């Protein structure tokens, strides 16, 4: 054999990701048409400030001229959607460092670790696959498209780790049974993440913020 040790791993990951996508596509229901895509969601003042900081930093280190900065700030404060904001920093930072992540594609970890976090838009339904790997989803600074988010998780000797902010409930549904994974109480009507699992020796972990101490 002339192939170096470990050279087969990228090929195996590629095959695994293709099989995972085919499996997920086969069981995915038709998409709802009443949910706007991430790029069309309305932007908040806090999101504008995030983008403004990146633009100012780019001007400070010479990546943007003063004229370019003023032009982009003009677009920034007239922008209405997250998609318009994201375009302003697309050429300034790598994809994994962008202040807004509008990628709603499935998350797959095949013999590796993948994560989705920061200021990202969580679609109403998200497919997650972990085969001999780990997928991490961080909801602490996320934008939820729905108050109920469904995660279709396929775990094959893999793990799913979910970080949640205070007030977000996580429920696991498997074989018709529901189990609450978050320990801290939530208010009635609080947003819920429902994890529907197809599990072959897989594990789900939920990381919650520390409990607040009650005042005496």
C-alpha cells in the first residue's frame, strides 16, 4: 500500500457525509413555506452594532479606507434584514469569524468535531449528524426562527452537545417517549428545543448556565 497512514480519513469523512445527507433527506418532511429564510429576518439594533464594530476595526487596521467605512455605515443603518448586514463584512473576516452566521444547512460531524455558535440563526428545523464525532450547538447568543425548534439528530457512535441560555428548555424525543434534558425551571410558553433522535450508541449532553442564588 502506497497511501500514507491517515490518508483514508478525508475520503471516509466524505463518504460518511454523503450517506448522512441521503439518509436525512429521505426522512425529511416537506419544508414549510411560511417561515422566512435567515437572510430575510429583520435586523435588530444590537446586530447593527455588532457589524459597526467590525467595520470600525477594519478601518482602524487599514482594511477599509475612511470613504469605504462611511459608505458601509450608511448602508448599515438603513439596512432592514440580516442578509443586508452580513454582506457588509463578508470580505473582512473568515466565515467562522463573521459576526452573523446565516448558514441554515445541516450540521455533520463525521470522524471529527463540528460546531455552530455565536450569533447564528437557528432554523425552525435543523438536521444534525454525528458519526464517530461530536456536534456542538451553542444557543446562548442565537436567534431562533421559531419558539419551537426541532433538531433531527442522527447519532452513530457520536455525540451532540447543546449549550443553552437561561429560559430555554430542551426535550429529547425517542421511540415515542419524551424526556426533559434541562434541569432548571422555565416559564410557561418558553422556547423549546425538541431533539428527535435516531440513535445508535450516541449521547446527548446539555450545558446550562449556573443556577442563580436566591436572595434571602
